[in-house]
C-alpha cells in the first residue's frame, strides 16, 4: 500500500467494542481489552466490576479472534510456539505447541437478583474472578506458577468457596511441555490438597477440541463450562492417551477428563454442593485471569408460580398468548414451523404460559406478525398446524379465532389508540379484565406496543425456545 493509494484502511482495536456500543446505542463503559490470551476472560472480570460499581445495569463481554495475515504464523514459527502435530495436546505426552483457532463469543451479564427479577434465562452464576501479572520471570513468555496460584486463590476467596467444592477446572492447557506442568503446579498450590486425598476435580481444556482461540480463549472456556452445566455432563479433553510425564497427577487433586461423563454434584463435609468450575486464562505476556462459575438452580417455587392463574387480572383460566414475528411472511412460516416442531419433541416439560412469556419478552417484534391463543399444548399445536397449512390462501378458510395475523403497516395507516402507549395500556387492562384476550393479540398483530412484562407481575421466567 504505497503513499499514492487513495484508500485508507481503519484497524483501530477500540472499534471492536465501540461499534457495538454505537450500533446498539449502549451508553455505559465501552472497552477493547488486549491482554493477549487472557483478553476475553479479563473483559468479563472488568464487566463484573462495572456492574458492581453501578456504571451500567447490563453488560456484554466476550472476545473475538481471527487470523488474517501470514505474519502471525511466521512469528509463531520463529518462536517455536506451534504444534508440530497440528493439534493441541493439552496435558498430553509429546505436546510441543499449540494450534491457533478462530472464534467469537460473548455473554450477557446482569446482577443475579436483577436477572431473577426480570425472569431471564440464567445459564450460570459468576461467583468470583481475579486478575494479576506474573512479574519478572526467566523469560517474557515464561509463566510464573506462584502468580497463577495467587490469582486462582484470590478468585476462590472472592467467591467465598472452598477449593474442595470445585469439581471441574477448565484449564488454559495450551499443550506445551513447559506451560502445562507450570499450570498444574500453580493449581495444586492454590487448591492446597492434602497429599493423602484422592483426586476429586476433573480438568480439561477446550483447546484440545477447537485449538487455541487466543484472545477469545477465555470466552471459549466459559462457553464450554456453561454448556456442561446446562447438560450436566463433562466433555472429554482430547489427545491425552498418555499424560505429560512431567506432571505427576497422583500428587494433585486433578484428573484429566478423557471421556464424556455425568457431572455429579460433589459431597463435601456431608453436604451436596452445586456444580462449580474454575476457568483459567493466562496471557503470553504474563497477564493472568481466573473465574469461578457455579450452576444456577431455579427454585421449584418459581416454575410453580409461573403456571399459576394470574390473580392480578382476576382470571382463573388465562390462556397463553403466543406471539411470533418476522421480516416477511415466508420467514414467519419458518418461525411457526420451528416452534411447532420443537413443541412436538419437548412438549412434555414445556408449559404454554412459559412459552408465551418467553416469546413475548425475549424476541424482537418485527413487521409481519402472528398471534395464537391457546390453553393447552394440544390446542397450540393444532392452531400452528392450521396457520401453516393455510398460508398463501387469498382468504384462509375457517381462520376464525384460530390465529391473528397482521402487519405493522396496518397500525401506521390508522394512528391513534393503536400506537399510543398509554391508551393501549388502558385498553389492554380492560380487555384482560373482560377476558377478551383476542383483542390484545389482534391489536399486537397490527403494530400495537404491548407492555407484556406488566401482565405477569413477579411470576415470570424465560426459557430457551426456537
């Protein structure tokens, strides 16, 4: 790119975060974090700090890593960082380097009390996190096991948990002959296990599966742990037929997770404790991060309340108001088919009101809309079938009260009560008190703004749906 070129390329790292804030109209702190391999875990730690200091109410934190220029591989080859076998052999015999991976990930963070109050789908709870640096070592890229032990210990103390209650560690685990033994030494020092105790904590690394995502490595580890919590299973760490001979796992609390297994809740001092995991992310320049994640266990009372009749509206039989929307009718049909198919495979554990609340409050309302009233899962399936079968007909036969379909343009062409938020609140309140739920769906399908959350009070909980 010579001086005569009239095209300038912008490569400012700040835009990674700032453009997201610009696009979404976020007003809180907007930071691009670079601590090399620990960047994304560091960003989660900093986001938690901003939430605690009330700098923001909700935070998005994560990382992205792409390899777009050969200079990166030239540098890694010259430094002998790359695996000669084309794979990350985390804690395995013969590991001599890593394989770069590409990826992107992010998490939406809220204070736990607010997430519960908002009825959000909670995938896990961050109990504590910590950052530090290794200081002066034998070389710029040589890890410091004492610093690693310190950052892990600080995270455990902040979380207020006993190391014995940690049943899984998502390790940094790049698969190098030097780095892996140092990491295990730091972990063992932080956990302070009695040598007479048997190993009680599984350990693994996503790098053996997807490579080292570098700046996105931390969010990759967090994502893996959240998925393991969701499914109650521990995924295997690959390429560990034989462990690194420089690591004596018999003198540590850890055992490498080599196969898919159930993630049992541990018993400590006679008490069953929640599933908890530690996640490590260590930057090549010495910047260390560690995070403690715990499963979220929804109180049984929450689900029972969610499916109780809505006493606020004085109704004994309040139907579910199912709402779907899309950019055009073709995509709306796809949405309806996806929901119908998902219900047929998982309907035994799903409740109509849970589905209604999730679709009302957890999806963006687009231009083309469909509303369905249903008391039971069978009724909902039948009405979705009817909509799908009659799509494309000039005047659907027998549409009746099966479903309510419309376009936002209908409301824009008839401004007034349909688009006035305060008037709509009063109308909705009156319709609900009179049991005229079809009026609510009809108005929504034509572009009305409905304050869905106000219909549920404290009895609300989002669940994963198509």
